[in-house]
């Protein structure tokens, strides 16, 4: 979707404060938002990594096993097959495919030599989950650590701001302040809403994203997305809600969206998707209220030249149901 082609709409025409103007999607007030205080990129800050010398007798290991298992090129942890050159310089398998058969350390021809000794050493290690500083207490054999980390409940969330190339990650409180301070999203308290989405030249636009709205209710945060895209041959608008938390918690909530005018009405009721699912994935699974453009312009009233769509909605907490299934239907099929 070509988000670059969207033009900014001036908001200086005195509209009521509930109106949400279609905005330039690449607009990012802080193109380089400062890093979160947690350093998520480096898995090596393990408890085993000795950086504190406590006394004259304490010995800092010259090179820890963990450093040996760090690829000298990309600094990621190495997993089998671990490669080495004739001079013994090691390299991860991803980097090996990138270096055109030259050892990046000594520039000699790389060949195809496995470093079995290092692979065996890795096998013997037990390491804490890399999100231990965020609260994960688990310890894993080296080779199952990665698998766990990809689904660890303590792993940070990606910024839910739609369509942007925002690479900020963090926990929910951090992301809420990031959305408010860096993306300037609309923050609302309460579980009902009534928003008007405005666009002056709706027929000229194929893809558009409106400013995200964040709702705070039941002690949780929810993101309301609204956007225009091409569904097959038909231009449509879509509104959906995402839950700022994990899938299993999202299931405790439901929401409804309603749009209509002139005696017609479209209603959507569903479970918010977790922000673990990308905004794009939710959109592509059509998991929300979809309004054909012609109908949206009909609902907008007037001469159908301008989109003025009023979307109302509500979020509520579901009764706890211990029998609720744990499986998510595959909405993408
Ligand atoms: Zn590498
Ligand atoms: Zn070498
Ligand atoms: Zn973990
Ligand atoms: Zn962001």
C-alpha cells in the first residue's frame, strides 16, 4: 500500500474536536525516537556475563563462552551450523551466505568448515530468557532459548502505530506514552466513543490511514484504527480495535462499532485483536467493520464529495468463562 501518496489535510477549518482528519501517514514528529531504557537488542546482558569486579580476587573471564558464541560479524548468538575459516575464525550461518566465501576477519577463502567443538559447547549451556530483566524467570538449554523467546510473554511489544516504520518496542505503559508523546495520537478515557472521520477528496485516495485513537478503560488500553484500502476491486473503509496486551487477555473484552445514516446501519461486534498481531495482519484478515466506499459516502450525507463518517462504538468486559477455547480461528484463510 502506497502510503507516501497521501496528502496532508489541513485541520484549520474549525471542525468539532471529535473529528479525525486523515493525516500523512509517514508523518513522524520524532524520526529517531530515543531508545527505550531497556536494551532489548542485546541478548548478552545475561547474569552470567561478568562485568562487575567485586574485589581484588574477583576474576573477569578473559572471554566468556557467551562471547565465543557471538557472531563477530552480526553479533547475534550463533546456532548450528556454526562455520569457521581455515584460521579458526567463527561465523554464523546467516553471515556465511553474505560474505561471498571470504572470512570477514582474515579475508582468506572461507570454504565449508563446521565448528563442531563450539556447537557442542553451545549444547551444554543453559541460559536465562533474554527478557529476564523484564520479568521472565525461565532458563533454557541454549538451543531451545530462541524458540521460547519468540513467544515469551515478557517480550516487548512493537509500537502499534499503523503503517509507520516506527521501530520502537517496549512494554504497554512505555508504548502508551510513546504514542501520546511521539505520535501525538488522540487519547480518550472511557469505554464508549463517537468519532467522525473526515476526508475531503475520498475518491482520489486508494489507501489512507487516519490518526490512531487510544482508549483507556477497564485499566487497559485499546487502539482504534480507521483506514481506506482497496479490497479486491472495491475501495473500502475499515475500522477495528486492537488490544494493547496479549491475545489471551484480549479475549476478556468485546467491542462494537456502528455506522449509519438515513435509516441504514452497519454494526460490527467482535473481540479486539492483540497488538501482537500486526495492524496489517488484522486488516488483511478483514477482522473489523468494513464499509464500501459508496455506502460510506452515502452515510456521509451532503453531495457525496466528502467523507464525513460518524463511527460510534463501545468496549465491554466479557464474563469470565473458564470453558472458553484457547484456539484462535484462522481468520486469514
Ligand atoms: Zn552473523
Ligand atoms: Zn579467518
Ligand atoms: Zn521468556
Ligand atoms: Zn511508534
